[in-house]
C-alpha cells in the first residue's frame, strides 16, 4: 500500500485525504492547529460560537455536481441539514429597508427607475443558472465510478461562457454603478466585495436564484468535523498540532523527525509553502510569478456576544453608517452584520452571537501596529467603534455586549500560515490567479485555493478531488469516490 502525507486539514486537504484513503493510499494529514477546517472555521468564547467560515455553501442543493463532493466526503449529513435563508440580505439605511430575496423580480417593485437594468441583470443571472463548478474526471484515470459529461449540459453553459469575458473585464462596483437607485446599489454591494470582478457578483446571485447556497446547521465546525470523522473512519490519521517543517527526500520533516511517504500533497497556502517548506525556496517559473503578481483577499473579523434576543431583526444586514467606522487604516461607510439569534446553539438562551467582516488590505497596518506595540489597543478601538455603531441601529445591544473578539490578517497568518493573512486569492477584473500546479512532479502535489481561480469552498473541494485523482493516475491506483 502506498503512503501519502497531506499537509493541512483544511477543506481541500480533507477532501483529498478522504478520496486518497478510499482509493487505497495509507494517508496521514498533518495539521498545525488543534482542529480541522483551516480558514473555514468557527470558535467558541464564553458560551458563544462565532462563525468565521461559511456564510453560504455553494453545492448545498442536491442536484448540482458539487453536492456530490460534499456528500461523498461526509461534509453534509443528517446532523447538519441545510437551511436556505430568504431574504439573503437586508439593507438598513435610515428608515429604508430593502431585501435581496432569491426571487430578484422583487427588486423591481422598489426601484421602478431601474426596471430595465434589473431585467438585464436577471438575464445575466439566468445565463449562469446553467453553470456549475465542474466536477469531472481527469484524462487517463482509472475510476470505479466514472462521471459522464452530457453534451446538452455543455450547450446549456454556452450563454454563460459568452458573457464571461465581459464580466471578467468589469469590477462588481462598476457593474452596480449602472443602477440609478442608491439603495439598490448599496444592497448589491453587500453580495461580494465590490473590488472583485462582476463575474463573481453574477455567479453568486445565480446560486441564490437557483435555490443553492444554503447554510448547514452547525456551520464550519460541524462540516469540517464531519469530514475529519469520515477520513478517520476510513482508517486515515490526522496529527493535530503537528506543523510540517520541510519537504524532505522521502517524506516530510516535523518536530518529531522525518515521516516517510511515497507522496506528499501540499494543501496549505502555496504562496507560503514555496518559501517555507523547501530547503531552498522554489524557483520554478510559476513560483516566481506567484511571488511577483499574487493578489490577496484580506479581511478583519469582529464578533460580539450580546445579552439580548435579536430575532426580530434580519439574519444578514447591510447597514449604512451615519459616520464612518475606521479599522485597520480603512474607512467603512457600510457594514455587513450577521445575526445568529435564530441559531440556538450559537449563544446562551436569550442572547445572540453577532459577527461582521471588514474586507480590505490591512495586513501592513496591523503588522506595523504589532511592531510598535499598539496592536491590542487598535483592535480594541475598532471593536469599540463597531459596538457604538451597532447600538445606534439596534438599540437593544447598548450596554449588553458581554463578549467581544477580533481577528486581523495577522490572526489568519498565525493560525493558518496564509500569505499576508489572506483567506483566498482575489479575483479582480482581468485578474488571473498566479496558480501553483496540481502536479509539481510525481510524488509532490498541490491542492487548494492557490491552484485555481479564487472561489472559496467550491474551489477547495474541486481541487482537492482533482489532486487525489492526479495522485491515483500517477501511481496506477483506481480512484474510488464512494
């Protein structure tokens, strides 16, 4: 039996490990942290659970190809049924409340002046309703359960393919600017970071309108643990708190010595790995490009435990601010706030877990703050500003915050070894990610966000599966999916 070491128990590493173990490899996953999931994670503080990973899961709908990966790897089971929230977002702008529902036609009732432009957007969204993250078999693979690609399915994706170059050339912000209604623009800016390309906006809206993108009960923690349990039930081993120190001849070196293996899959941030995991930093052309051109998606994350029941308020609010919030050297005029009051397991009875993601490049700001000793004080300033803002919009929270926490890009860097604390590569207009190859050479592979266009969990899952298939093809093993 061939042996495999996977570096990283994030979603991609778990997917790869499960398929490899099922296909006959004796697999060990090395994980730096004390739990699975990688960047897709949650954490607990004084009775509260703060969801730091999943906000919606593409592939949650049972009839889309990506759902096969989630079910085959045990990510979705009876213990984490999926909830499909509607409305998805609610804009709160003074006295104005505007909902983004899965039926986009409802927007026309609010923004009459944009009915024609909304009809065009709905057409763009409809074109992508036939497009799905491809889950196919690689060429030359022996597989027990081959996937067949229907020509009809390919034809249906034609309109999306024709729109893709134009949408990739345009930022989401510029796409949204075409609408006249200011409240409509502000609502749409909540869907994705406006600096990303318009394709990410349309694809995400399409996933909502087709009934996909739900939230599995228990969120990131439950889903990642389900996958870890599936892997260990197959005979695989996860070694937590065991960081990989170096890719060595014949295996991986850790603090406990050399772990021998026939193959290694690097499922951590490839940008970090090319400099950190090799005796000499990799100098392959793709690695040089990655060092020079890679963009990173960064964010700050604020979480509050509030001694109040906020179930009268929307689940996800895009809140326009009377005065801007300053955090990480960035000025925010609007904030997206997640309200977990309807998830009983996330807070003590009568209380609510509240989270907010603040996107933007703040790594250098926080790195400087750490160097001059002001890191903790500046974090507290940002949290205090958020608490004051929230009290203006949700008066029930005033004086009721009993737990607060904040993650910065340095937090993500420390726990997950991600380059500049990023959670994935950015997908800006006409930006093609500087990717690592799935197969570097026989016996050494990459998987995860840095091996394909950015795209969160779908890309993590698809590349993990593709890496496992490449491994099987190289070693003449039969790929077994379930």
